[in-house]
C-alpha cells in the first residue's frame, strides 16, 4: 500500500485527510479525552510542513445524515490547533458554499477542518450510487487523499472507501502504524500470546474469540461478557449481565479450548452489587456463590491477581474491553490491575496492545500514560474485525 511518501511533492496540492476525531464530550461540549486528536496530528502536521493544503474530514457521534449542533466538530478546532502549533480554519459544512470558499482561500501549509462528514446522508448510505455521488463532491475539493482514520477503516463509507476510488490515495502514518501492529498480533506473534477481552456484550466478541482460539495461547475473559461463560459452566450469576442466547456457544468454546490446549481464564471472584450504582451495597463473592439478587460489576481481587499473573509472563498481549464498570470507583480495581500488568509486561519487553474504545479511555481515566503501553489503538471495532480475519474495506481499497 502507498504511504504519504509515494504521493511525491505535495507542496501546493490540496490533500484531503480522513481522520478519526470522534472524541468524547461532556455536557458543556468540552473534550474529555483528546487521544484521537493527538493520534491524528502527526500526519496532518507532516503534510502541512511539506507545503500541502490540508483539508481534514472526520465524524463525531452518530448524526442521522443532517446537521445537529450536538455533533458539530467545532469543539475540536482549538485543541487541534494547539497540538499542531498553527491555526486551523473551520468550514461550517462539508461540500457546501463555506467549504468551497475556504478551500479556495487556502495557502500552502494551511489546515482546514470540515464540519462533521456524517451531516451528509451520502457518507453512510448503503446505496452505492448515493455514496459515490457524495464521494465525488468530496473528491472535487482535493488533488489527493490520505486515509488516516483507523477507527473507521472497517466501514464502507464515502470518505473512507469511495473517495479512494477517485483520487490518488495513500495511507497516513496512523493507519500504517495500526496495520503494522495488527500484523504482529496475527502473523507469528511472540509467545505466550495472551488476549484479554472484556466489555458488556459477549455477542460482540464471539467472532473474534472464535478466530483467536486458533492463534492465542490464553484468553482472559472479564467484564459483563464473563457471566455468560460462568453460566455456561452451570453457575448462578444473579442479576448480572447475561446473554442467554449464547450460553451454548460459550459452552462450545470451553469444550474446544479443553481439546486444543487454549487456556480460557474466567473470574474466580467478583464484586457483586445490589444495583448498578457507585452507591449500591457491594461485596466480594466467589464466582460460584453470586447471590441471586446481586449483579457482578467487576472481577474480584483474587481474579485481578490471577489475571495479572497471566499477563506478566506473556510476550504478546492484546486487550480490548474493561473488566468492570470502571467509570464507578468501587468497580475499577479489576481494570486497574489489568492495565498495571500490561505496563509491567511492556517494561519486560512484551508487545502490549490496548485495543481502542473503552479500554483506551479506561487507561487514561485511571491515570496511565499512553507511553506506558506498546500501542494504544484508536479503533476498537476495526482492531477486532482485523483479528476476526475480516477484510477492512478502507484498507483493501488502498491496495
């Protein structure tokens, strides 16, 4: 696949960059985690310093194909400018009058951020003609395209896929780094190879579990999805999150793991609460003694010690999904322990990858620095689909 270097001299060229700026905002529209903006800056900066006229497009949230103030990218402008160390202009639309005027006024090295790309129905349309028509409008703004939004490369969308059919295209530094890391996870990883999976729904991770059982040495299961596995062992899980439709599937994975020698590690104790609340009465109970009227909201301290030991001696670790409701202090210890173990494994020379989404937010919220891990992915969904063995449209089109 082509990189920015393959585009040649970009001075004076209009380069459209698809970034991932889907950052979380609080009720006052303040950015609470700028990780994705920071990850997008190196590619934008490199193009700007090379004299390109950089037109950045991205999305925020899930608007329904029309403008909504709460999803405007305007709050991103000041933070991006601060990180770039240069002004960033903002267009109030994507392919409308304001965008056309501001693109036309750009000088070499200028950076312009377009309004939320998903304010246009054509961006996410399932109709290829409609999507292609919007991609053509977008492409008319530029001379070349750089794909650098790894968090969306698993989507066949206009600014990710279709525009690459129209313009000379290359992948940005962020996408190149993400793909390189994922190849290390899937092509002869250093062993032992441990995968830590958490989060709420087991259904979201079934396909990746199925594929990882062919390559990983051990799977550590936490979060809400652990209770479906515990139920598959015949245990009472109280009012914990449970996917009854997939209990039999989890039974099959446990049996297959026993046959193939893959180690599936499940909680031996949990923090069980009377309600989903930081103020709820809670206690540590054995995984086989969860009261019928309580819900598990974190792995327990014995499980945290067990999971940490399975991570520390690994040579490759991939982690996607928190171990509990980490956003509430009483249920954050399990996720904290996993993050700390990954830091130790990194220091010991292991490749450690935090797989985006809630995991990336968790490590930052819990006080860890990005530099303490081998790699923090900007795309949880894209990472998981890659590990499932799926083709990512936004990557494939660049080939």
